[in-house]
């Protein structure tokens, strides 16, 4: 398998699109949680997203000729990339501000860089530069949580830890799909089956803990759920799988450098949130860590070179 990945103009456009789609997801999750319990929200989100992609694949006449073994692999992908992290993130965001939830997405490239070293190798191996980036990121996360709160966790810190757990699975999922999912399967079909199996898994969890969803929600909440499912899930996952193939897990996780910016702007402008001094400092440290891990200066240089070449 080729381990040399590119970040040209097309990849950057895909990355920015993915970042915006996911950046808007935090406010829609927050709005949906007003009326929908967390597990039910994840279940409904996955059902709508899977149905949307299935209809899209039907229109495009995509083949679902996948073996039982490949379905089993995609079931694992559905758990790692959707069911588990969506649940952790939705549970955590009950107790965490929209902007903070977006900021903690910055954990993803740290987990990706660490896991890619052991499972992918090649150009994804750990270097001194990446290790320094990981250190900055860890200090930033601790700063956001508050040093004094580490010895006596409150409900907000527990929410933050749940989101960090979600980020671990997000970081793992990119590597999982790169290593185990066959490349001959159409990426839209991969996304559809992944969401389908995740929805099946969440049906057991949702019904067991919260019963059947009532579906008697306000128009505003249904609007938030629909945008969350169609744009921030279905369409975003199509872009994600294509970007993973073209740019690799570490480059793809660069979206977490942009997502917090979108989340902060939305949280402050639409939700009336504000940031404490320790959170601002922590954000700065996380951004430095991500920039170091991704070798941001080199990526910008490559983008400029690609523009000049065209």
C-alpha cells in the first residue's frame, strides 16, 4: 500500500468543506439535545444519514455487491467511526459548551499521529517533531480542563473526558479504514454500509436505555437533526473516505485545526458563549501542537507550489 500522500488544491478544498460541515455539527447537536435524549439522537442521525446515502447510491446505480467478510469489516468501521464516538460526543456535549466541544476535536490528530506510528508506519511514523506536537497538545488539553479540576472532577470535566474518548475513536477510525477496508469498494458504498451498521448497533443501545424514539419533536429540532444527518454526516462521510484515500489519515485529521475556529465563532455568535482565560491559552497550545504535528508550514508551501504549477 502506498504510504506517500498528497495535499494539493483538490485535497485542500475537500478538507475545508469537511471542516465546515463538521464545524456546524456542534450547534445542531446542542439544539437537538433540547428535546431528544443522546442515544436516540445518535440513532435518528444515523438512520437519516444511511437512508440518504442509500437513495443516492440507488440513483447513481452503485453496486452493493459486498462479501460477508467485507460487511463484517464495515460493521467494525461503523462502531469505531460512528456509533461509539457519536455516542460519547453527544453524551459529553450535554455538559460542555458548543465552542469547547469543537476545541476538544483538536485531540484527534494527536491520537491519529500516535496510532499511525504503530499501525501504518512509512511516512506516518512518529518523529521528534510529532512528539513535540503531542506534548503541546496534551498541555493544551489539560490547560482547558483546568489544573485544579484534575483532582476533583465535576460534571463539566466528565463531559470533556467523554469528548476526548470520542476523539480517540475518531483518530482510530481513519487508520482502521486505511488499513482494513478494501480499496476496490466504492467510497460512497463504504460510507453507506458504515452508517447502516452503525445505525443497527445504535438501535439496540437507544431502545435499551431510552426506549423507542417518540419522534414528536418541534420543527426546529427536526431541522437541526436533518442538517446534522444529511450534511454533517452523510455528505461529510463521502468526503472523508475520499480524502483518507488521497491524503492519508494524518493530513485528513488536519480538519481539526479548522473545526474549532468554526465552532468558536458559532458558539459565541449564535449561542452567546464566552471563553475563559485558561481556555484561550489551552486553545492556543492545542493549535500549536496540531500545527507542529501536521508540519503546517510545509503543507502551506506545498499548496503554494500547487497553485504556481497550475
